[in-house]
């Protein structure tokens, strides 16, 4: 399958590389790495709409300043590659139209809930990141990993492992990180750019969200609710919610941590984390998915109703 995918890329006339919605370092790193490998016939589509952008944290990465968005991408591609996209419903609006119309569709991912929605799927569920999957693909076919590609893949792996602290980190993950470092990347600089350059607005907003968290069931569950009014009060962006769930989970007695964010009058985005339990079992109940200790979903209810539905489901797993 890996050789077939590279053959399809080589024979393609025009390629679109699609990130998942609410893009993170893994999907963006993989998209940039593939763009670097494929060259001018490839475009990146970052799935954000008018007035929004990818997280500012990753502005140092190549090609993102010229990436397409949902507002300006056109249906001109014969080949579409989805990277780090767990399911086809994470391809939205006109991106989905382009995907459905493409002659060739390719799916490269590491989510164990990914059932293979493209014509050609290379999904290694359980690996640390899509970046690790892509690295193994390059290695398998003896493709050159340039310094630029190495930088992009390192961002993918670093961010999706939480600086190599999650249980998905294997000896092979660390070996790959070492191989990328030997290419000459500045690992300290990348880590600093990804984690230590937060805006004042982001830090103050996250402090507010954490201070308003609720702890229940003898502190086994921690959650915080984020309304649109909260976002407006701090001038917060969607990316500013990243990392809050991990802070809640870090409390000693907490087993489940949730962040619920209002996305519409009848729509609530849920991010969930756990220390030991499989949160995909909860996410799947609401049409979501992800990893054993980190998953997400959207509940089609207002914020205050969504938390009631979520807690009813969580009780079954305590």
C-alpha cells in the first residue's frame, strides 16, 4: 500500500493535502512535510473558515502562509490526501465536495477509530502521531527526508505526544525523534516555539477556564464550560482552548477531564482526557473518536444540556 500511495502521488497532476478541522501540530506538520516532498503541484488546505486561521503557534512552519482555506479553495484537484483525519466527517463544507469529486483519495492517519474512508488508506492505529506514520512511509520507500521535512515531522511527533510524555510513545517513537534530530533540526527551538511563546490573552483565558472548573465524584471528574461570552470577554481564539484539558487531568485524583465549548446555539464541542480509562468509548456515543486517553466529539445540544448528557454517559465508566 505504501508504494502504491507514493506511485499515485507521483502520477498525480494536482494534489490537495487536507488537514482536519481545528488543526493542531500533527496535522499541520504532516501537511507541510508532504507539501515539501511533493512540491509545486501540491496545495495545503487548512480547514478553517472566513475570519479564522490555523493556530498562531505554528506560524513558523513552511507553506502555511500560502495555504488554502475553506473560503478560497477550488475544485481543481485530481488527488486528495487527508492527513491525521480520523473520519470523513472531519472533512467539511466545500472540502468534502472536493474530496468526493477527486479521482484519487488517500488517507494517512494514526487514530485507532479510523475505519478507512478513502480509496487508499494507510492507518496505523496506536502510533504516537500521523507524523510517525508518515516518517515510516518515507523510510519504507527510501524517500529522502530533507532538513525541512525533518522539522515538520518533528513538530508532528513532539506536539501529539505532549513532549514525549503520552503512553503512545514507544522506543521506536524516540528512535525516530533521534533520527530527525540527526538531520540537524534545532529541537530546543522547536519546543520553545510550540510551547513557550503563548500570548498574554491565551494565558489569562486559560487561567480563567481552569479557575472555573468543577470537580465532582470525589474529584474523579473535572470539567470546565466555555461559552461564546467567555471567548468574547478575553478576545480568545479557538486555539486558546488547547491544553486546558491536560491541566485539569494533571490534578492528582482526577480520572476524567473535559472541556466543553459552545460552538452554536445547539452545538457543543467536547475535548476529553483520562489517566487510565478509554475515553473513545464515551466519544463514540456522540459520534466522535480519537485515542484511548484523548478523544473528542460534538454534542448537538446547548452547552448546559450537553454537560448533563455527557456526565450521564461518564457515570457508566467510573
